[in-house]
C-alpha cells in the first residue's frame, strides 16, 4: 500500500480521556510492586488463551503445543481479505505451518541455557528444514532460500546472534524473517517449558523478561482474571508480560496518550501513541476479535504503521517476520 492511498483513508483518533478508566486503574495497580513471581501457580501459566482463574500472572508463557498452527490460520484469513498483501501473508502462513511441523523436533534438541541458542546446532537444523520445506515459488524467494542453503555454520550462527541481539541492520536483506522463524520455534518451545522460578526479573518495561527481545505488539486479554489487562508480546519467544494500559510503555507517561485507527481495518487493532516521547505500540483487543494473532494482525495492519510514521511517531518494538534486513 503506498502513501498516497493511505492519505485517502479516513483516520480516527481517540484521546486517553475517552478510555475506560476503570480498566486502567485495575491495570495500574499491577504495575506497583508487581512481582515476577506470583505467590502460587496459576492455571493459565502454560495456556495464554485460557480465561479462567483468579490470580493475575505478570508473565504468561506460550502454550506447550506452540502458537504456530493458529498463526498460520490467521495469516490465511488475512490473506483472503487483504489483497494487496496477500502474497506475503500467504508466504507467512506457509512459514507458520512449517514452524508447527518442526515444533516437536525442535523440542528434542533444546539446550537448557538460553544463551546457548546462537551456537546450538539445533536451530540451524531447523532453519535448514524450513528452507527445504518452503515452496520457493517466485524467483526472489528461491534465490533467498538458496543463499541460506549455501551458508556456513559460522554464517548461520552470526545471523542468529544478530537476530537475538535485535541487530537486524547487519543481516542480508530478506534473511532475517527466516532466521527469526527458526529461532522462534526454539525460543518459544524453550519458553513454554520454563518453570516460574527460572524467569528472572524484567530488565526494562520494553524487553522480554525471558529472552530480552522487543515486543511485536500488545494484547488486551479477555476472560477471567486477565480480562481487560494489557500484555506485551515478545517478538521472538512469544512470552507475554503485563504493562498498564493508558501509560506509555517507553517513558511511562500517561499525560498525552492517544489512540489511532484506520477505518476499514476493523475495531480490534489500534496504535497507542505517546505525545511526550512520540513512540507508539499497537494494541490488539481480544475482546473485539478472539482470533487475533499479534504477528499476523500486525502485518495485516501495516497501513496503521504508515499512518503513525506520517503523524511523526516512532514504533516501539519490531515484527521480525517483516524486517527486510540490511
Ligand atoms: Zn522473549
Ligand atoms: Zn512516552
């Protein structure tokens, strides 16, 4: 979608005083003195899609059967209704299907030390399996897959290290999403098997407490004790960590928070922009659409990123499945 077509779209902006303050107050209570270790186990610990229970988890781990089957279906759903992005959305659906197919194999090769991932031969085997299983389709993808096929172990380890460090600028164009896909299988599987006492305290509000990566988006959860609470979703391992609503996740200010949406993209996905530091993060409401997947819905709402850039906002976090690389 080009910028001129974006300008023809209607824009809708809500300011924070129009947001439900009750939900914000509940959410705000969590932020003060919240422990990374809730006092007892929570039934949703390994099932972020469940909605029962009474305790509020500060960190929610991915489901033990992985998020990829659901993600593939969501990418296909969006491909059917976003014709201008259908080619990429269908490719991402195929990629998520391949990730799901490799889930069990990856689990068998996991090191227990998360810092061992770049040098771990397991994820490199997963990347090579992804390359073999993806249908090359058009010539551009075929040459990309061939480039990865010819890469040495040292090159793959270097690419993996850069994705884990968020250093996407030093990866060849187009490589990062596929390296990310392989690492996602391993890191998500790793995270889904963590015990609560293995999760350290968050280093910052914007970094995943499990792997240190940036969030892809934030989710408003639905059901049970988490209903209406906002969680950031890690772009690599899929963990979710709580952050209060109507409060900038970067500078913490709640004074000039505004919500942006584009007519025709649906009610469930908005951008939360902070006028103090001019950053934004997408906020996706599962109460309005229970089938949301943060990676698929983020790419399907690319027009919103273009709008926010036009409004002068800088995005917090990344979707590593979309990054072209350097
Ligand atoms: Zn993570
Ligand atoms: Zn801010």
